[in-house]
């Protein structure tokens, strides 16, 4: 059984791919495959985040040189190749008499780009194979392997119906460091569920300013127990959906909407949203009646935050500052620190994350979070609250960090979340009164509709 591109994103036609001229200066569809292989190399070999490479304004030159249609194809290939990288690696290895040499990375990326199309996308096998062979012939590093490319991919195409289901069932779709960390934290069964969720494109969640039932109907979605609207698959671009222009909603994963709600009633309170961009949590706090100061180090990210708030018709004080040096004129009633992290909770949306991060990166980021949290608690009035959160699945950045921080910080005490206190979050509460979500949570009866980003959040009270 082959997974249709409809499971990953919009269906595509490939008539231009079938009309190429071997050996000519122009081969229709070849530029897109070359770009896909080049960007896959940037992700795997140089650990470059995919979103930056495929940014329409500041992305990789080879990507920006393509028209919008081919950019969409390149992104579909890359997302698929990363979601299923271990399965693709295993199926290709079965067809090689001996492993590829370590320096044959260009060849490996050509094979992975073609295999992603053959196994998972609605692209004719013949087009995927022929374009891969032409690509190999056009590159001095791989020209002598063009026959191998042809043979491996054609046998893969013939065997996919019989071999793919078993390969999917037997494969952990993650690099070893990542799957090992998950198993240590969640056990083998929960890890299996998380990794299975990572293979699926995430649904799209919306936070609304008012009347979620109305907007669920207009957007073609459902209202989650948390109040978020979920749409399994968008029919149009976000900017073309009803309510975008008038600022009725913003895109925000259901898990990402939870930390700002943990303060309770913030009406009239001065609240700092630290590391605030792109502003979803800032918008929540403003809507809840807080007087919000949004702080971030990045001028560009704050410009995006300002644009988002402007579209929503909301306002906040915006401050560009290094948090470690930030000195407000007066202390805040409450502080939200959604700290920079490994982003391992967002793999459904960013399948490059396990391949661009390492276990050492997680530890370095955890150290940064400790320092930022230590600074955050000094910005709150005695008796005020601090909410700490991040979108990591790793306890090093969540449960373990928080436990150690409390043990070493006399002025901060755990302010546990209680069952029934905040609508919709009870299934995610831990025995310590913190919040933990994973992509394997929130079962809504269908895998493509279920799940949410991995998040940790905790609430503490500052001694007064």
C-alpha cells in the first residue's frame, strides 16, 4: 500500500515531469529535484533548519529560483523524505550490494529524493526514476553511479506494494539519539505512538477572539475541549480563509495555547511575555484583559509580532531586549517565559528537527532555559506568578529542569495546576501539577485529526 500525497498535502499533477528530454539542456522537473537534493543535503549534512531554506524571501537561492508550483513540489518531497527517512534508508539498503561509502552523500540524497516520490507521493514511478538518473548523470560526483540509481529505484518501485507496509511497521522513524531519549522518558509503547504521529501531517489549529462554535462552522472544523478550533486539512491558504483579513483568529497549536491560560484571571494585571514572538501568547493575554509587555531579542521577529497584533486589532508594549540584561521600570504582576528550546515537540510540523539537533544541543538549550528562568523570576512582584513553558518533549528541558530549578531557588515555589481548574487541560496534568502534552495525546478517533504538539508548562509563585 502506497501512501498518497493527499496524506501529506495538496495533490499534484506531474505532466511536465513526463515530458522531459534526456540529454537536453532543459529537462522539465529536473531543477526541482536538484533543489530538493541540495536542500536535503543542507538539512542532513549541515543541520540547517528546513523552514529557513524554504522561506520565499530569504530561502536557499536554488529554491527561490523555482516557480511557486515547483517550490510546493520541493517542499512536499523534503517533508516526506524527512518524515520517512529511516524507512527509506532501510528499503534502499536492501537493494545495495554493499553500503554506500561515507563520502557518497550526493548520491544518497538523489536516491532519497526519488524514493520519497516513488513510495509516498502521487508521482509516476517512471518520472521519479528517469529524473533521478538524469540528475545523477548531470553531477560529476555521481555520474558513474547512474546505472546503480536506475537499478535500485526500479527494483524499489516494483517491490513497494509488498515491502512498504512491513517496513513501516518495523521502523522507528527517528535517528537513534532521538528515539533513545523518547524511550527513556516515555517508555517503548508511548514512544511508538509519538513516532507514529510524527509521520502524519499535523492538523491546523486556530485560536479565536470570540465565538468558537461560529468559526468552527465557517472554517470547517471542530471545537476542541480547550476551546481551540481544529481543521483537519485546509482547502485554501491561511490568508484566503474567512476571518483572516478582519483578524478574527490566528493559527496556534492547541498545546501552544495552554501556557497563557495557566495564570487564571489576568484582567488589569501587568504581564510580561518573554521570548514573545510571533505573538500568539501575547494575543491571548491581551484578549484576557492583561496589560502586556512583549519582549524578544530579535528585531525581525518583533516586527512579525507587531504585524500579527495589528491584523488582530490588538496592542501591547513591544520591547526589543536581551532578556538576561532586561531591566523593566517596575516589576510585573506575572511573567510568561516560553523559552527557546529544541522544538522536539513540533516534529509533526517540522520533521527536520530530529536531524538538525543532537542530544548535546538539547543539553545546551536546557542550560539556556535555566538561565532565562532564573532571570524571569526576578522580574515579578512578590506574590506574583511565573509560567515556564517550551515545546520540547525532553524532560531535560521540562520536568527535570523544573524540579532542579525549584530545589535551587528559594523564592520560587511550585503553584500546582489542579483538576477542574482550567477547562480542557485535565488530561495533560501530571502528579506534580505541571502540564505535559505529546503528539500521542488528544485522541479524537482518527489519527490525522488527533494529537497536539509536545509541550511542558509549569506554574510557580514568587515568595511575598
